[in-house]
């Protein structure tokens, strides 16, 4: 009776007993909350990956966060490497962000009229980013991408867009499309509810493949409005691209009158204040931001040259609006967070810290001949159970290797380390992670890897 009840709400993701050397953390309260949540929300969650479908056990319900640490409903404490999926580059509950938000909130939450705070955040960004001249604030990454696509179509008066397999751009219809059969084809919808006619406007090709790009531009001459790419693809593992490929992409877009969109919702303000554009010194035509830009509150943004942005209403004919766009409380969080990022040496310190951490883990794994690679850039890292030197396209990931991640995830939770609940997700280091945190984490990772690679 109890067993079947447990099965019912943990799904089929239980490991057999005896594969862990530590007792599993107590999840009674989280499990209770999850059972309740399932009566309210599909799958018990408001965003699918949170449901812990691909790792052991029920999702943890988080009660609070402070710095690099989070606490769940059962009182378990973790060092967190998910960081709310990227926004929290300063860590949880940062004092400067919190104080600024509280002070702005004293004056009301939303007006639907312009406020000086929008100017302030825009100025912070534009003064320190040579790749865009004007921008528009929206309320999520998805919304930023959706608007950027419409802008590109309105600007070029073309309909088709090209995306890469292994890049995630939020859940806008025309981008919920995956590669069909054949190298250069229209995509197939990757979600029910997306009309086939939408997918017919989206071409999907593999990353890191110049030939496929050339073929696509030949097949659809003068029809492609935009190519959209995560210049640092970090939503399906970390599929680092060679700079040469991104340069080639820049050139072929320009030759074809196609706009290049860098979706920097995850890489923006993460690998440096100017994101991937600054890192690779490549100027796309439109950039989208999200995550870090809002300091943990819902903010997205898209930006381009003044000329391209002139096509957005009310200046131009491309319509885009939002009741809560530029919300003062959200702007306040963004202002406080980005101000910290502009501190001298901020990124150097954060990136060095990440490099030391990932190198130590790689050394450990290499010394033991584990099929295990740590890929990293800036303060993003990804563990891949592989012996490949590089993983640059979605096809290079072995789905069977995810079993090992599942084990690792459980071992790490039992040792007080919280990673996003899927082996396809990257980890983030924040400014709040201390030397002690990172030492503890390394030790936990070493112990866990030993278990994962032992012959059990
Ligand atoms: C997270 C993400 C999105 C979607 O942003 P939401 O705020 O979740 O809508 C889009 N593109 C990239 C590259 C992302 O990482």
C-alpha cells in the first residue's frame, strides 16, 4: 500500500535501493506539497523541468535562499548551482537588490506610464554595450525572442526563420520546432498545439555546420528573415561553438540580407557585461536578453541599432506592447544587479573562480580515467558523461549518459549540493559562492563521481 502510494507520486524515477551510500534526504514536506500542487497544476508545477522527471525523487519545495545557499520545506540546506536557472549572478536575496526593490515598492507597483527607472536601466545597459543602440523592455525571455522575430520579419519583409537544433529560445510557437529528417528541411513541431503551417516557416539545421547553413541559404534564397542562435548554446548541455562558425554565420547573413539574432537570454551579462557578442566580438543585428537583466524579477529585453528599432511601434509598423513592460519594481531589481556587475574586476573574479573549480573537477576525473568532461565558459559549466574532447551539436550528446547524471544528482542532493534536475541543464556559479562552498562542493562531487563510476 505505502509502496504503491510512494510510486504514484515519485513516478518511475526511483533508483533501486543500495546504490547510495548516504541516506536520502528527508522530503516529507516537499512530497506533501507536491501532492497538493498536483491537484492545482499540470504535473504539479508551473514550468515542466521543475517536476524532477529525469532525476530521483520528488521536487524540493524551496523556502528561502541566501547567498549561495537554499533551504527546502524539510529544512534541508543546499549549496545552489541552479541560481533560478541563471538570473541570480549575485546569489540569492542579494542585499543591494532587495533594498532597492523594497525602496521602489514604497511608491507603488505599476503605473502603465513611463517612469525614470526605465531610463535608468536602459542607460546602464546602452552606455556599456556597443552592440545595441536602442532597446525595448518586455517581461520574459520568451517575449523578447517572439518580439525580435516579429521585428526581423517586419524589417526584412520576409517570413522564414532559421534556427539550430539544440538551441532553446523560449516557448514561442514558431520556435517550438525541431529538425525534420534530412539535413536542411523545414522543422517539425516539437509541441502539440503548434500549427504545421508555423513550422513550415522555420528551417532547422545542426549547430557547427557551415555546409548546412550554405545549403539552407541556397534552398531558400531571399526568403530568410532571420537566423536565430544562442551564441553560447546553454539549454541543451553547453554546446560551445567555435568562433569561426559564428563569424561565418555573421558573414553569410549579411550577404543574404538576413538579420542575425543573438538570443542572449542566458549568456547576456553572464560571460561579461556585453555577453557573447562582447566575448566573441561579433555584432549581431538584434540581441535578446532576459534572466540576469531582471535581478530575479521578470524582465526581458530586445535591442538593435536605432535604425532597426525604428520599425517598432509607435515609431514603426511592427506592433509590440505590454501592460507590465518596464515595471518599476522589476526595473529596480535590474538596476541594482547590473550596477554590481559593472564593478571593476567583477567578471574576472567570478570567471577565475569558476575556472579553478571546473579544472579541479576535470583533473580528478581525468586522473581516474572517467568518461567525464566539464565544459565551461564564464561562470557557466556543464558536466558531460563523455570522452569526446568537444561537444558542439545536439547530436553529439549520448542520451544514455543521462542515467549517470541521474545518479550523480541524487548523490549530490544527499550531500547538500543542488543542481538543476536534468543532465541537459548547465550549472551557474554566482558571486556569492565562497571558497568554502566550492571546496565542499568539489569534495561532494569527487565522492559522488566515485560512486557513479563504481561498478554497481
Ligand atoms: C531562458 C531562455 C529563454 C526563455 O526565457 P523565459 O524567461 O524562460 O521565457 C529564451 N532563450 C534562451 C537562450 C534562454 O536561456
